[in-house]
């Protein structure tokens, strides 16, 4: 295990130099060989260390999209070089490594140890928050095999940020459509964004929808609220409270702002909504909007969507 930890440390040092100097992927292996001679002479895990480096480089586009989704308030270029490469290593092992060789909890714990050793004061918390969010998203593999964890801190004591989003409807050719965005985890969800200090909520949701998908919306009524906990590398854990509205817009081309881990935006006919993969906390919001539009119970829509 000590050899593996040294191997990960050496890969991190390699990625740091490669990233800092903005070198090509082909240069990374040469840097690794030099670092192995300097920092890890006689390391027995040579196949592991080269496989880890190559894996991170090959999967880097996917890893970076996931980082953007899991830490949407921190664009990749604003995350420190050390932290973003620790996240690349941790996410690669969490998502793509052989789970029998590297259990999910080992991948997360090793990344946290790298952050504590090589990162800043808040790096450990930040890395833990991002990897923890992804771990929950993939179903917490190996959780049953883990020892009981200490009781988590009370979320009500975390600082709070307010966001606003909307179910946006439009009519074209006699059909009703909803505008949705797609994230790198494979879910269709609702466009949303942060409210500015002192900003009117309805004006704020008009602004954030326009900024994210390019629509001018007319806000009709509030649909409900969701809350979740996110991690910030400087502030630690934060409560995110999202207020969702029902809104109408012209049926125009969606222009997705490429940020925050989103990779697509599209209009869907109401009849096609049942085929989509939604987050559990978003589904009731969408269902309520559809109920309003159809003027009848949409319980069947919710039941079918939960099977996806």
C-alpha cells in the first residue's frame, strides 16, 4: 500500500509539471520516468504508476467535465493546479479503475491524503467534497463494506446561497415543449443559476435562464424549492437553496453556455418527457409543471420516469 501511495504522489508531481508548463500528453511519460528515478527509485509498482498516468491523460476530457459538474462554482482553470490534478487522479480511480484493485473508498481516501500533503489548507475538504458528491451520484459502491462513519455536521449551520431555475415551456405547431439541459452525469435537468445580492427573484431567474440557454422568459408562478450541500475550496460546505418557477418562452433555438458541467440543451415534447433520466429531486418539479400544462394528473409520468 505504501508503494501505491508513493506511486500516486509521483503521478501527481508529474501531472503538476505537465499542467504547469502546458505540455503535450506525449511529454508526460518522459517527466514520469525522470520523477520515478528522483522520487521513487526501486518502486515495485511500475505498471501501476504508468497505467495510472496514461489512464488520467486518456480520460482527462471526461474527468474535467465531471469536475466542472461537481464543483460548478469553480471553473477548472481557477482550481489550483495541485487540486485539479488530485481530482483527476481520484476521479479516474473512482470511476475507471478496477474496483477490486482500487475500492471506491480507497480512491477517495488516497486523494484526500494527497490533498493534505501537497495542497493548501482547504484542499482536503475541497477534494473530499467533490469526490464525495460523485461517489453518491454513482450509488456509493462499497458503502455496505465500510465502517460506520461519524455523524455529519448539521447542514443548517452551513452558509447558504440562493439560486433560481425554471421549467420553461413553449408552443410550436400545436405541440407543447419543455426546455431542458443535460449534464455530464447523463441526467436531463432544469436550467438554473445564482441570484445576485439583493436581486429580485423573478428578475433573477429571467437573467440566469437567458445567460445559460439564451431564452427570454416570462415567469408565471413558483413551482417549489430544492436544497443540497456543495463544497467550496475556500468556504467549505455550503447549503444551496434553489427556487424553481414555471415560465413561458418563444420556441427558439437554445444557446447553451458551455460551463458548469452541462453538455447539451434541447426542447422536448411533453409526450417524450417520460423517456428522460431525471434526478429524483427535479422530477417532482417537472411533474408539477406538466400537471399544470395538461390540466390532469401526471402521476403516470412520474412513475414511468422513476423506472429509468
